[in-house]
C-alpha cells in the first residue's frame, strides 16, 4: 500500500501517530504553540531550542518557562520532544537528564542553527565542522536521558558543500541517534534559495533510521510533493505554520479551504488566553507582540491595526483591537512552510 501522511511511524521505541511535525521554532515554540499544532493535527511538536548550559546551571527562566510541559499536551496522541543545543558533552549529559525528569519523551539536538550568536559558541551549525564533537554530544544526550535522541541539521555550512550528510551518517552509526531532521540548505543562506530535495532523498535512501525533511515548503500541495519526492518518514512545518495552524489540517487533507475571519479571530484570542496562562498579563502583553503580525497578515488587516497592537500596553487593549476586526468574509491568504 502507498504511504500517506496519516500513517503512524516509529522513532526508536515510540510510535508517532502521523507524519506531520511542528518544527522547533526558536523563541516561539513554547508549550501552547506545541499544543496549538497538535490541536490541528500535528503528530509531533518539537520545542524551541533550549540551552543545555542554562539547564545545567539552573537558570530560572529556562527551568520554569522553557522546559514547561503543560498537562494539556498529553491530551493528544504523540510524544513530547524537547530540543537542546550546546557543544559540551558533559553539560549536555546533565541537561538531558533534567529534561527526561521533566517528562520529555524525545531529546532533539540542534546542529543546524545558522544564527551567529549560537554558532560562535560552537553549537548549532558550527557542529558540522567538528563531527567528533557532534557524535560526543549526541552520545552524551542519550546517556544522560535514556531517551531516543534525534538531531536536526543542515546540508552544510557553505554553499556547494554537503558535510551534513556525512555528519548525519556518523551520528547514526557512532552515536546511535534514532532519527535525523534534515534541512537541505546551507547555513550560509539561512532561509533563502531552493532546498536540495534530491539530496534529502539521497540521505533517506542511505540512512537506516527515519529522516524528517524540513525547509522551504510552500503550501499543502508542495509539502505533500516533498513527502513523496524525498521518501522521507515525515515532513516538518516551520515558518508557514506561524499564525496558521490550519496548515496541519490542510496537509493531512482534513480541510481544503482557508480559515474564515471568524476562525482566525477566535484562534488569535485562544493564543492570548494561553500566553496569559503562561506568563501572566503584564509579560504576555509584551511577549505577544511577536505573535500579532502573523494574525494581522492572515486577516489582511493592514499596518494601522499592526501599529495599534504594537502600541497596546495591556492584554485588554490588545483584545479590544482584535475584537474590533470584521469577521464576515473568508480569508484566502496562505504562507510558506
């Protein structure tokens, strides 16, 4: 029988209920963003990347906020994956043990982040330059946690190279990682350019563990094409899912149309409620300023609404702006994944 995105698959000893995954979104992928993705069909949602050093040294914000796993996340099928980054095996071993104690089911390691402030520490995509260190860190994460370990990495650091393929193979063969998430672009281009899905297909063929493909997917039809073309185990949705959880249902074929304005406003308010639950009203009002642009764009609401939301100092003021938006007509815009 032909594979479908609805099919369950295995990652080490775990069963993932379908083949659509939420990416680890830096600075964004907290518990309610993961919960939102699962509400709309994601079979797996990965947390934002968390510093192994911050966990090891007990940073208060990291321990109380970034590592928070909400009980509601357990209401949906599928394991919980927490992404860590860092270059030191001993620190990673310690941090992974804490994450396991907190209730994670999977440790995901970031070896693909192209942001300079991460790379200059020797973490993220910088690990592609030091395969021995990458293997040591992945092995330490497994030793510390006792959980399946996955690694998210890029094709290379520079255009025209593909050292990520070799690092992926070593991670599987020498560190025993349970799966690889592959973004087939170089770190140098970040999110620009066309991903090399042929290279991703090659990696799928050559690795004995599941490969998840991420990067550059635009809309449900293209995401399904990437799934078929690469033969990957699952597809990972990233920026295209920001303010657009309906994309998960569209990719799975569970809805065909775009959300109505009423649906968007209702979901937007759900996000406000969860942010308040997470951070309290004062901090949530500031934190949500990075969320509002996605929903403004979905509504085609324009710069004036955006400016009002960015100036609003309280949740009540933000909610008043949101509730002032007309909700009669369907919205037809969509975004890239």
